[in-house]
C-alpha cells in the first residue's frame, strides 16, 4: 500500500513538474508543440493550470513557487534530450507498425527505449523529491492526503469497471 501511495504521489508531482516546465517556458511559447507521445502527455505539454491548482491547494508561498520553478528550469536540460530520445524511438517503432516488420530491429529499439525510460524515471523521481522537499511538513501531509484520496477514487473506479468478456476457445 505504501508503494502505491508513493507511485500516486510521484504521478501528481509529475503533473506538477510538467506544469512548472510549461509555465517556465517563455521564448518557446510560440513554437508548435511536439507531437503527442503515447503515455507521456503530461511531461512537457501541460498548461499552468495544475501548477496554479497545487499552488492554491497547498497554499504555496511565492518563495516556494520560485524555488519550484528554479528546480524545473535547472532540470529541464536533463529531461529534454530524454524526451527527444523517447519521441525518436516511438517514431522508429511506428514505421514497423505500418511497414515491413523486423523483429530484431524492433527489439533493439525497444531495448534502447527501455533504457531511456529508466533514465527518465530516475530523473523524474529525483525532481519530484526535490519539489516535495520544498513543501512544509503540513503541505507534505496535505499532498499525501490528496494522493491517498485520489488512489481511493481510482481503486473504486477499477472495482466498478465491467468484467472482461470471456475468451472464446
């Protein structure tokens, strides 16, 4: 259960991370957004509404918001090439979905993508930890409560999902 809460906390902080990066972008605001990535839509493309939500919800001070933005700006340089690598490998895999299938090449790309995913996970977890440390103990407790409530809603939703149809043999 503790692991699930930690994962949910990481997910919420990932959203916070993504919004802070998006909010910290100034000159790049006019550039077209990168193509969507399967399962990675929250890292770079989200607006500032989530940052504003957490700033209000957790009652972040201006100093805390400034610290978080500084963390995001500092870490953006390490995340950007990893996100680009993920995007490139997604594009490479896509050619094998619609063209001739080459299992050996797909396995090579998938292995590279897995390593990139490991690096992304490490970087994001480090960033989330840095952001979490900016919070006061009361804010940390409130964030943990928020995540516990979110996890409970997700569990309830999963229990209400219709059962999978039986497989035919």
